[in-house]
C-alpha cells in the first residue's frame, strides 16, 4: 500500500484520492466503479475504502439499482477543514480534471514538477505551486482562465505550459527532456466526471 506523501496523515494514496474526488466535488455522486476508474484503483480496493469511510461518517452512500453511489458527507463537522486540507494536498487532480475538461484542442495533459514527484511517492515539502503541461493547440486564454479558476480552489499558483503535439512526440529540447525524465501524472480529461 502506497502512503500519500502529500498528506501522510492518510493511510493510502487511494484513500486520499477518493476523499479529494468526493470532497472537492461535494455536490456530485460517483458510482464506486467510476470513482475507482477516476483515481486509478481496483473496484475491490475502492469498495474497501468506501466501506471504511462510510463507517466513519466521512462519506455517504446509497444504492441505485446495482450501483453503489458515494458522496462527501457535507453535514459532517470535518467537511470544511478536510476539504481545505485536501485542496492543498490532493486537490490538483480532481480540480484540474474539472477545469480543463471541455477546453478544445487538448490532446493530453499532465501534472509535472514537485507535486507530481510527491504524488509518485518522493518525500519532500508540500509543493508551493502546481505545474501543468498541456499537449495540443488549446487556446492560451482559455488555459489561463482555467488556471485562474484552479488557483482559487487550490490556494496556490497553477502554471500551465502548452506544447504542440509534434514537439511532444519528438521530445526535443531540454524542457521536454527534463519533464519526461521525472514523474508525470496524467489528467483524465476525457473521463465523464459529472
């Protein structure tokens, strides 16, 4: 089990990612299967985390047909402080997925730099900013607006750098070589997270 280096108070990265998904999208419900897919977990592993968090009252669940739907427990006394803590630690994935989904011209996008390193298990301080690489031809003004919206939710600077698909595929230049040599965390922009 991989412990979260971004918030080592939590028992696993899966637990942290699930809590971030739910607490940073508090008005949405996710099926256990969709939540597992969005956080990169197995469905049985997600069911285990969901059961633990439902027992503690951190999240709520309900059945709809054959699906088990989960959401953050907004009535809990820990909702606001935990939401803030998750935003500054594990928030970049759900927030950036939400803010960049629908921006035309994005082929793929990645978080890189210190946040990606912590997420991948390297120890160190909580990152002061979030670095995002967008591959494609997305409009720079739209990317800037998405970054500004994300900054308000993440309480820190979000730097988005765009590169063309051709440059990404070639991998030329010192910047791209450096980025590719270190941890990259892909964003799942084409996923339905409504």
